[in-house]
C-alpha cells in the first residue's frame, strides 16, 4: 500500500490548463458555412457558393451570418430565389 501511495506522489500533476480568451476560438456552424461559401467564391465555384449560402439560410436562419448570406444571394443576380438548400424549391 505504501508503494502505491508513493507512486501517486511521484506522478505528474495534470491540471486543466486555461486558454487565453483571445486565443480560444470556436466557429459557429453559421460562420463555418459562411467561410466555406467564401472559399467556394474565391475558387470561382459560384454554384457551390450559392448552394452553401442557401443551406446556411435553411439550416441557421437566425445566425449572425444569415443576414450576410441573404445580402450575398440578393446581390448575386441569381434567379433561383428559393429557401431550399438543394436549389429545387422543394424545401426540406
């Protein structure tokens, strides 16, 4: 028993480390989808960008990024104004 107790005193203490708030960052789903749509746009894949923005709106309509998605879709000149992430007007 003494040897077991001695072993615990020699084990390294593992305390939970706290991240600095400025360094800790978790993306929200809306933010991740917005960033993905922006990457599709930068890569020149307009259809994928539009589908991603529509999915963002359908899945996270109250997200901070939903308003950006609405604005981006409104200015994209798309004639397929639908809430379906598939772009077929069928909803879910």
